[in-house]
C-alpha cells in the first residue's frame, strides 16, 4: 500500500529533476553546445518545428556551432529563427550550411544567466516539495481511513522526506555545475 506511493513520488521527483536538466541545457555558457539551439522553433511548411528535426547540428570547435539543414530551402528560415531567438547569436549563411559563432559572455550577462539558473532550480525545489506534500497528504488520508497504521504512515513520511532531500540535493548539484560552466571564463 505504501510502496506504490513512494515509487510514484520518486518517479515524479525524477521527472522534475530531468525537466530542470533539460531546461538549463538551453542556457548559454561561454562555449558552444548543440543543445543551445536544439529547441529553437523554425517555421517549416507553416508549422513551427524544432531545429534538431530539420538539420544536423555539430560543434567543430569551442566557439562555433555548424547547422546543416537537410532541406536547402529552409536555410533562410533557420537563419531568421536564430536571429529572433533570445540567445543573441549572429548566424552566417553560405548557402549550404549556417555557421553560428558564439561570442564570449561579458560579466553582466554571466550574472544574468546565473540568476536564471537559480530561478529554474528554485522552481524545481518547489516542484519536489509539492510532490512530497501531495504524497504526505495521501499517506495521512490512508492512515485516517485505517488502510495503514500510524507507525507505517510515520515511517513512510520519513522515507518520503529523505527522498525529497535527495532530489533537492540533485537539483542543487545540477544548478551548481551549470553556474560553474557559466562563470568559467
């Protein structure tokens, strides 16, 4: 009765941490990364399509992203989407591939990105705490309905707290790693 609750809580907490990891990958650091431009939406036959579904994205050197669309007719749309993105990138198109140089970040911009990472990390903390609270409430309701004993409920709530602490530590670890990458000159 209690194990499925704990398993579901752990699954939901893991999804929250995975979502954070995916979200902070798109935040720019000093070096090039394909994940930086992966999710940029490009207008393709009237539909917004993620860039990674339209082109091969590679990083031949630390400060350069190469985008090679599979369909040459979409090159100008990809270039426009990159310019409109909030990444501050200036793509260069040679008719077959798009080169995107990654300029170094200034100190002010780095601090702004660190604040953004902290904001995403705090949102993940809140999500993990909400999951813990939801499952605590369920366990207390099960105890109230006499489905589990008070001791079982208390032990499960303690396990749930340890689980939440572990996932909050993972969130903090991800955020600290990303902040280090951003502040690295």
